C-alpha cells in the first residue's frame, strides 16, 4: 500500500512528491520546496509530464533508501533556466530528459560517476528539476507530452541493448526474453525498426500475440522446457544471433542454447534471480559471448530520439508507462496505455 499525504495549499510554489517513508508501506507527501537554480553547465526544466518506472517501485520498497527524496527518472517539459556555459539551449525549449547521469566519455561503459536521476539525485516527481545540459534533448515533435515522458529510461536501456550490444540490423536474428515487459516491448519495436528478425519468449499467449503486432516474427512459451529447440527449428536450425534478456537466473542456460555459433547473450536485468549457472564448455566451444548493459550514453540517447521509431516514421513508439501532468494531482495521475509483466 502506498500512502499519499496532500496538505499543500492551492497557491503554493514549486511542489514535489517526496518519498518520506520507504519500505513495505511507503509514504509520499507533497512538499513545497525552493525552486532549483542551475549551476554552471546545468539547466532547470519545468516538468509538464513525469512517468512512473519499475525503478521507482524498487526504490520505495527498499527500507534502506535514504529519505526524504524526490523519485522520478523520466520526464518532459520546458527549459525554465539556463546556467552559465550552456550553449544551444534556451528558456522555453521543449525537451525530454535523459536520466543517465555522469556517463562520461567512454562509449563502452559508464564512468564511476554514473547515476540515474531520481534517488539519490532529486528526480522528476516535482514541478521543476535541475539536470546537466547534456541530459536534455529536444522533445520529438511526433510525441505527445505523455509519450515523451514515458520513453527515456526504458527506451534508452532497450536501444543500447538492441542496437549497440546485439547489433540489430537486416540479416540478424534476435530473441527478446519476457516479451511482455516494459523494456522488452521497446526492444521488439526497435529491433524490428532496425530491420532485424525478432522472436520473443513469454509465459502468456496473448503477450506473444501482442509482440507480433509490435513487429516480432513469433514467440515461444518459456514454460515449455524445449523452447530453445523450437527457436532453432523456427530459424532453420541455426538459432539466433543475439538473445536480449532481462530475466537472468536459471534462464541463462536455455538462452545460450538458443544462440547460433558466435552469438551473444545481452543482459540488462535479473528479475529471475541474480545468480546463474551455465555449461562452460558449450559457451566457449561455440564462441559465444555475454554482455552486461545498463542504460546508455548521451550519444545513444540522441540516436534514439532521432530514429524513426520515435520521430513519426513507420515504427511509432506504442509502449507507455504511467504518466501524469503536473497539477493538483501527484505524478501517475493519468493512466495511459501500459504493458506490464513478462
């Protein structure tokens, strides 16, 4: 149960939905806070919409989360203030926020300063938020405010996993595990938009059918112990070039078995467990590789925003989290199309 306390007067200044108690019975309170001011290289964004992610749930469920804190990794709005040393961004610009902070200059992996917006850094469940200028990007014109708030975290995670790590392109076959989950639906659509042949696993036939609508060639029930063999049969005996996985745990052994020789298992989550046992001989004798990934770089976020998947081309983004406009109601006040679970 989530408890809300709303005692802010109608004429208050900037408000923020503050997590004040974390754990099994988290509590949020609407607090009045001073407007943030940008330091050098930063901008302040006045939020129009903010979106709720599974990450927020993880944080508010953890008793060790330092409180009070403003959650929220995703958001979209208008630039309100610009700090010194910022070029090319002006007050009034409509922007989306890249929630991956402090990535650094190495495209291969994030720096030690890497963080994600929304705890411990104050997040988007507020009237305004301050972020580095490199973390704002022009809002894709084809997207509504709700759509713009819903895609950054999940979309960026999916983009790096599918494009950078799995190298989705014409002629490559990808399998996305847990096709009904939030990031996975992005993975399916992005891989399809990049011209790859996409397959999925799920424990629900309706979710597999939905993934086919989003661009997948077909799918397999992961509760069928023979699903890797079915993947091979569907791909002419070859297997897939890449498995994009968020399950981890006991799922890795079967995911590796679905790969072709030289294939790659890309992992960005551990919803099925944080420990896995795999057959080592079958790993190195087949020249397979394992790549871990989290979020993505600023250049990957720019590529995501510029791709036809979001810019109004043939593959329009169709997955949304909970998103809400800021007003008297807390974030997530409006429920848009949502896809949850595996």
